[in-house]
């Protein structure tokens, strides 16, 4: 019987599989003490050709970038971790699932010098549905502008997808939920729009798209990059630039992008309806193309799918 999250039994750790319940670390590991771990979130979709991992190589490259920034190189190569992701899907008999590679500092050091702590690699996977709730992709979600602000550049290196950074994101998410919203949009230290708690954000105005620049307060999203390419292929103008908070309220459409969130329409911000208060035509066109590609229903001309055989 499965012991993992709704249907996964095995976790890959440093080259071998261990039972889900045996994936443990010491309370004094640096991952626990200081949040010294980096991770990725990767989707695998069921297609007619078999389970297909979306943009596996770019995700693992970003994982290695995160490791390099935090000076915690894994023992494995990128190619080895890519194959381990495929193995986790196979071993657990998964089809549609979410894959979570993690590189952590384990038990050894007690202070801030991490040199005595081993660097350990894990890969987990489990079935996971629509991140922002049932009907979110079709109907859109209600969000707020968070009272919590993204950190100033050169405080936390946000281009590293590090666990400790997500304490701020949890505050944003919990505040939004406590106030009756599904998600939050964060501002940067200058008061300009940054991103969601764990997603990039896009605005549509007069049938063209604007997304906040990568200014050291937001993550270089792989789905973000994919959506920009899709929009360009659909003949939709896309710009990156500065986005004032009030531009959210006056947009014709808004949507989130992210591995977990996929392409999720936003129907209101701070109880102000966006456009007609529902998913708009540009958002839905991009969403349809995105979901068609990842499900294998639209030709994958970019080579984004890695079929697990």
C-alpha cells in the first residue's frame, strides 16, 4: 500500500531508492536549522506516448545554478539527476505527477560554517492536481496584493530556488488565505509588482502582454519563459518592464504562470474585478496552447517534453 502523498512509495536518495517513510534527516541538519536546501518543482504529464516530464533539463540546470550560488555542489552530474527523475516516475508507476528534486545540507555543522555538513540529494514524486484549487484553470482565482514585500536585491539571491526564501512566500500565502483570497501578489522594495507567492504574473492590456522584469526580486520562471515563447508563436506582443501596482487593477486580463500553477487566470485583485471578472481570451488562448503541448495534443516543436520510457 502506498505510504507517500496519495500514491508514491519510493524516494531516490544519492543513487538509491529508499521507502517513502525512511526519507529522514536529523533535527540539527542545516536544512532544518537554517533552511539550507535548494529544490525544483517539475511537472510530469500523461500523454499518449507515456508520462512526459516538462522541460526537465532546464529545471535541473536551474537546480545546479541554485547549488552553485549557495556553494553546495551535489555529487551527481546534471545528467545523473535527470535520469534519476525519470527513474522516480518509473519506480512509483506514476503518470501525471509532480517531481521535487532537492539538494540539502545534512547533519554535521552546528553553526553557519557548513563545511562539516554533507550535501545530500533527494528526488520525490507524487500525483498532484490543480495547485490553486478545483476550477481555478477554468474560472480564475481571486487574489490580493500582499502586505509582505519581496526582499531587496543582494539580500537573498532570488535566482536560487532555496527553501529558506519561501518563509516570506508562506507569510504571503497564509495572509491571503486568512483574508479569503486564494493567492497573493507581492510588491518589491520599490513598490513595483514582483510576482506571486510562488508564481510569475502576466498582465494583458489591449491584447498585448506585459510581465515584470527580472529585477532581483522575482524568480526566472521556466513556465514564464515557455509562456513568452507561446505568446510570440501566437502573434501576441510580449514586453518585460516595470509594473506599478495600479496596473494590476486596470489590466484587461491577468494570469499566473508556474510549474504548480500552470497558466491560471486571475479574476480579481483586492476585490476589484479584472476585465469581465473571468478568464479572458488571451489568457485562455495561451493556456490552451500550453496544456495542449504538455499533454502531447499539440506538436512539441520546442522539444520541451521528455517522455519516460
